[in-house]
């Protein structure tokens, strides 16, 4: 089997709630997503998607996905999409870095492998380890009282795990955490995610002020070293996200005892192939994961569902249903939230059928 054509589509994903806000005053109202289609000479087509969280979150931006694809795609025509390790080595040789641009190609090739073998991607990733996966809801950063009020509405939608977008000033963030903690019920989980937004002295103030609460602290500061200082100042459970970029950083963090949980984003690390490597190392090291991505629509949500459902339940801290945040449907048969949980499709590959009308005309076509 050989790759004969690669196409990319640009899709706007407006938010149902109008705006998604996080640390340092950052916000997005319409997400810019790139969908990738890979055709083969066997008549099998694979699909992937990459959607950076704006341009001020990670070293990634929406136009960069498509620029990276323009560099990569001509070098992949004629390759066997089922030879995933060979293909990933080619991508890494052709383009240094930019994992978020490589991710949709890798995911599309997993989709092809599943269709070629008649198996869902979660089977190829190790087997369906649980019946469904627990989802979390990100609570966009607004005034403390309003964030606490929003929590009840998300609970009504079935969520039991809540991620507060903090990372503003220490005083307002302490209020956000304490007010939301008052709303928590037995069995629910609260995470205060600063998304790198605190300086070390702000992080020190916050963890000291909320030390009596049952709350997880996530990625308080920009650098790994700053986060490690904060980790050593608090007994609260600790999550690392933005700084866990590859296996090398994971190994360093494991050696330092730097976290209790990691946030594993598929496009941040370059696709399902490298996400699986990190997942398996976390399983061996006893580190649970939030399994998700930077953002996206139906295809991203499907990839998350397959990786999460092939991971034992004890090690899936939570997962994300990004397609419930937006107003645009890319693939109507993608996984949907049911009572705060989600299942991967049992159809071959990712199990999604993109709506070509929703995708429009390709913005890039090679082959």
C-alpha cells in the first residue's frame, strides 16, 4: 500500500459559549483547525486533525500546521502509511520539530492501518481496556463567583471532574479555587490549571492559601524548573502539562518526582505513535494521565477516545470531548459525551466519516 495524495482542509470551530479564556489574558473565540486526508492506492482513506490553542499557548499556531504539511507531504508520497515508525522517522528527518504539524498525518495513518486490518484504532493501541472514559470540563477563566456558578451547570451535563482555568493574579485565583471547592461533592475532582500563568512567588502564595483544600495544582509556572520548585513547596497533588513535550522530558520529570499526573496532548507530542510511547512509559512508572489534545473537533475527539479507552481506567485521570465545546460538526458519527463519559467507535480505524460539505475545498493538495 502506498500514499498517493495528501490534502489539508481549514475549518473554523466557533465556541458555543462564545469565548474560551485562560492564563495571562489569553482567549480564543473561533478555533482554526486543520483536517488532513490521506489517500492510498488501495482505495483506503485516512483522516487526522490538528488544532493549536491559538498562538500564545505552545510553540504552535494554526497556519504553522498547514505550512508544516506543505513541507512534509511531498516527502511522504509513495510511502506505506501502515509502516508508522518508518513514516515518523521520515517526518522527523524532513522537518525538525513542529510535532503539531506531524500529528494529523500520523493519526490519519493509524486510521488507515485500522481500516486495512479491520480493527478499531483502540485495538491496535493495546486493546479496549475499559468500557468508556471519564471526561473533564474546562471552566473558562472569568470572575470567581461566575466560575463557581458555572460548575453546577457542567455537573448537570454529567461531568464529575472540573479543570479551573486560573493563572491570573494570585488573589483572584485563590478566590476562584476556594469558591469552586465549596461546590464540590463526594467523588468529584477539582484541578486548578494555571497554564504556566504564575510566577514562582504567585504560585507559592496560591498553594499556601489553598493547602487545606482537596485540589490538584496543574502547570503553575512557565518552565519545568519553576514548576519543580512549586512542587517541592506543596503537598497538594501535582500535574504537569506544557513542559512534558517528549520522552526525554518525561524521564527527567520521573527522576525528579516532579508530578503525580501528566497531561498527554496528542498533537503536542507528534501524534498517536509518540503519545502511545509516552502512555506506555507512564503505565510502567505508575503515572496517570489526562489524555487529550490542544483543541479540535470530531476527529481530534475520536483520536482521544481511542487512546484513552486503550488505557487502563486507573491510569486515565480524565479525557476531553472537544467536539462538545463547538458549534461545527466535522464528522457526525464521532464519539459523543453521554453522562460525562465517552466511548471510542468499534468501527475500523478511527470510526469517523467526515462531512465533506463541512470541510469545504482543500487548502493544500499534494499528489
